[in-house]
């Protein structure tokens, strides 16, 4: 499968999508000045970007959608860059549309989410953000959610994909149960393991087929732990890496690419938990921390800031 820009929308790389659509259309701005129908088809294939049509209105609608989907704060330099690029397109729309697009798009860049450096998603029970890499080239992040489904047929959301790789979920759930036993943690309402399911907030399984799904293992375990202990996971954490059938760690890969995704898309993430000890080939900002864990207990201790669990 060729990785085309619209897939960035599907995997949550919204800033990357904005960069691609704006930069791809730079020459199209000059073209559309000569085109009575505002077409910019000389520079843009609408199917590559998931657009309805080729007009400036179609472009601005897609930009508005992507801006709205960005999950948190964008630094001021990135917001200024986007504002400058977007305003070029707004100026080429008809006079009666400009104020509407100004209100929609420029306001979006200044709202309490994108312009607020202290913004963080609220803690959630049974959910954590993970990091994956497609075909060794494109990294992205998405939430993993763990649910107890007594009747699997009742859970049919079109925007999710179940982690159906049994080795991943079984290893993760087994590691959690083992950790609870070893640390004498009593869970009053311990759900049956065979009723637990982990889901990814995306519905593009063809993309997942070219990812190393072992990198979901630690995130699935932390989701399951959060669910059965009813302990919310803070929204400033991202996790990558796997667990084997003994609960031992499987080293994560492509840490450089995954960390770059955090810097570009997820400024509210300040803690990255990874398995093994992969090296990072660029300096880490002072407000970011990477923890290389050697087991599930250590990861739980970092997430919940408690004494080390063996």
C-alpha cells in the first residue's frame, strides 16, 4: 500500500497532514488565481488528500477538520507558520467567505487547546497513548483502550480496531495478573481475563499490518492494569514496546521516529515509556523524559509515581 497524505488523518498525524497539504498547494495558489472555478488541480490530487473536490473551499474545509482534530497544544512557532500559510489561502477566497474562514481557522489556532501550553488531556481509566511505526518509515500515535465485553457482539464501533493478535493481549494480561500476585495487590472485582478486549482508536487495519504490533504489548498491559485497579492513566504519557509470554520486555524500535511524532503532534506528552534501551540520536528537550523500563512493574511505578513494583 502506498502511504498517501490522507492516511495521516487516519492515523492521527494531523500536523503532518497540514504540512503536506499546505506545502503541496503552494504553487497551486498562483494557479488558482487564473482559474475561474478556484481549481488547484495542477498541484493537488484530491484522492491523495481525502478531499471532496479541488476548490479552495474544499482545501480550507480539510484544514479546519485537521486543526480541530489536533489533540493538544502547538508551540507558538508552529502556530505562526500555520497561520501564515492558511491566510494565503483565505485571501484567495471570495470576499464574502473570508470572514467566515478567518473566524473558523485563525480562531482555531488561538483556542484554549492549541494555544495553551498547560493543556493536557484528562486522566482516563483503561486508556493510554501508544506509539507505532508503519513500514519502518511513518510513526504515529493513538490511544489504546481496554474494555470488559461480556457480549462481544454488543461492541461494534466503526472507528476502532481490536487488537486481535492473541499473543499480545494474552501476554499483557498474564503479565498484569502475575504482577498483582507478586505484589499482593488485591482487586475486589477482578474481571475475567477472557472478557477483556483492547482496542485501537483507528479503523485502518491495512496500516496496522505493516506495523510491529509487538510494540503494543506494554500499552495493552498498562490499560488492563488501569481497568482492573480502576486507576486513571495520566494524559501526559506515551508508551511503546512489548512483553513476551513470561512478562519480560521486548525492545521497542524506531525510537527516533516515534519521539519526533511526540514533538510534532503531541506537545502535551512529557513522559515517554519504552522497553529496552534504544538510543536516541538527537537531544531531548528539558521538558521531556524518556524512561527505559525492564519490566511491567517498573512501568506501573512510573505511570502512578509509586514505589517500584518488581
